[in-house]
């Protein structure tokens, strides 16, 4: 992927002032619909000065894709929501995005308005049947520039059947490889476990993103997840990097949420994204509608939060390329 971007501004950049709408516990960022850029030291929810991430310059060419695995062994932390909405936000700025539903529950497919029970071909067929190609399984979504490899309950059988395969951890990477030159970003939505399917995703990926609910039990499992990522780096994928930890379902009105977020930042520092995803009923509403939040309610705080995350992710990639 050719990432010709505006200059990255991770550290000493101007920060964002939210016009006349000051921050409050229900809206700690202020009114994101009327944001204006000013120079200052605005402190974000993570307790750090919030950099300004510029709008990306449109790409002049596409591919090959950077592959990102969304991983957390705890369920209900926002992996699927982040996969859908970050993908849509990246597509909105002109990137070609491939989503891979790698969870037998098929939540990613459902969240994009697809009934998994009515699918003839899914990721399972792609993994287990030699005559099936990625293009046979690929589906268009309702978002321009964003396509999907869907999944359903059949995928649960793959974890057992792959045990006897040679190079079983590398099957996913092999079958999606023909698609990667056609896309700029590939986001893999993993199941809530650290089993063989998740190991496949980590082996195929360039980076791993960890959505983390701002809640104590979600925090407890992070050490085990980091240990698994380290083992994959040592044994299967030396190039795997941690893209960052994303705080989700954040409610600044609760002391518990603020304390958990502070502990995450204290432990992982710059690996924690500056962007924080607040808890809002608009996310489940968008899921029921089978749309990303960016099209279901494009001016909402949730939609703007994922647009901000997309800019931050692209800025981090640009910064990494320049080093």
C-alpha cells in the first residue's frame, strides 16, 4: 500500500478545541460536530495531551494490504463493532478495505446486513476446500470500497479439522494472500478465544489491535493476550507488531471506567490509542440496521470517534514508515 499521507503529528501537534461546547462527563471530547483546530494542551480521556491527526491525503494507488487482527479473548469488548466502523471510516477516506469474519458466530456478517444462515460459501469453505478461491467467497457490502469474507457456524468445525493439517497456523494467510494486492487494509475480526483460529489470524497479520472494554474483568485478561502475542512473534510471525490498545465502551461519568482507563494507560503508555470510543446506544442501533455507524448516523459522536481513530491509525502507520 502506498501511504502518501499528510505529515504525522503524534507528539507535538496542535490539539483540537471543541468550539463553544466544553467537555463534560457525558461528552468528554466536546461537540465533535463543530471541531476547530487550535494550538494548546487539550487533555483527552487518556490523561495525555491529545495530538491533532490530519485528514489523510487520498491514495494514488492501492495495495498491498496491511493486515490487522482484532483480538481479545474476552467477548463483548467491541471487536466486531470496531472492525465494521473502523473499516467504514477508512473506506470513507478512499482506502480499499477487506473485512474477514473469522468468528463462527458470524457477528461481523450480521452487522453488515448479511444473514449467515443463507450463505452457500464462507471462510470455512475457503479454509477447508481446495477448489474454493477467495474471490468465490468475497461479498460486496453496502459501503463503497469495503468488501467482506463472511462466516457462519460452520467455521467452528475448522478449528478441529485444522489440527491435522501441515502448517496449520498458516492456512488463513495462504488463502487470503491472492486478495491482498487489491486492497489497502485487511481487518480480521477474531473470535473471543486464543485458539487455533486466532493463532491463524495473528500469523497472517502485520499488526494486532486490542479493543478493551473499560471494565475490570476485561483488564485482567490482557496479560495472557500479550503473552500469546509474544509467543506468536517468537515462533510464527516475527514481523507482528501491536498496533495499539483501543479503549471502548467508555463512560466518563463512572469512577470505575476512569480508573480502568488510567490503569491501562499507566501499563501500556503510548500503545494505547488517544482515541477513546464512548458507550452509546447508537452502536447497537446501527448493528440492528446492518450498517456502520458512519452511514447509519454520520454526524453522531460514535461515527466521529471512529473517523478520529482512522486518522490516528493512518498517522501511526505513516510515522512507522518514516522511522
